[in-house]
C-alpha cells in the first residue's frame, strides 16, 4: 500500500507542527503575513511559535485567515493584571 499523508494521526502533533502543515498547504509564508501586518518576518514567526503573543497581533493573524486553534494563547503583558490570577490582598 502506498504511503500517504493520511496515514498520520495529526491529533498527536503539536500546535506548531499543525501550523507548519497548514502554512505549507495554504501557501502562506511568514514574509507574506509580515507584509500584511507591517511587521518583520521574524516578529511574525515569534508570534506563531508563541515566543510573543499579544492579543491584538494574534487577532490580526486570525483576520488574515490563520486558524485560531493553530495560534498560541494570548500572553498578558507583565504591566497588566492577569485575569486568571487570584486576587491579591486588598490595599
């Protein structure tokens, strides 16, 4: 039987692996996304890998057609309160 792409169980793949497959299949490059976002291709790569993940930039990627489930969760900047953090003592 010939070896095909469908022989893979993609549910076992990491988010980054699934993103690379999507990017290849969609014919999209970091450079193309960067041009549309006004960023460098390195900045877009870091966004997609989760090294940086501001919510506004992730929203831009989604608007450009990147599936949301292939992107990292937004990171809260250290100077903003984290809504998931337990409340601190009252001041």
